[in-house]
C-alpha cells in the first residue's frame, strides 16, 4: 500500500495592510489551499479585519475553485493566489518548504 508523500506549504498572506504567515501539511498544492482555509478559520481572531462574512466569501471562492494557485515562472515550488472580497483582497504567496 502506497502512502502519499506529504509536504509543508508556507503561506504568506497580505490582507488589508497586514502580513500573516502560516504553514500546512498536504499531499499537493491544490489540497494545501483547503488545509490553509481550515487553518485560518482557527486563527481568525489573529487576522485583523477578517470577519465571518469575509471568511464565508473566501470559503465560497475556494470551494468553487474560482481561482487556483499559479506557479511562478523560473521559480521552483512557488505559487501565487489571489482572492477578493468586499472588505479587501488576499494576496497569497505559497512556498513548498519541505517534505515531511
């Protein structure tokens, strides 16, 4: 039985003038976005201006795959992702930082 290899993805997020960093463990970049969403739900109170409606809108965009991470040219293991809401935009750099 083959187990999927897990990776650590570091999320560097700019939102309404603040920069927030977190790490998640996932098998691939696509699933890491869902893990990141779970993580920011837990850390919601640490992110200034992140209210329930903004979080719900962000969740809607992720679940409906309105945007997906874009691999940056000429860089290894680095992606960019952006989400917009009425209260501001999320500019997200994602870096695969290690294997677990």
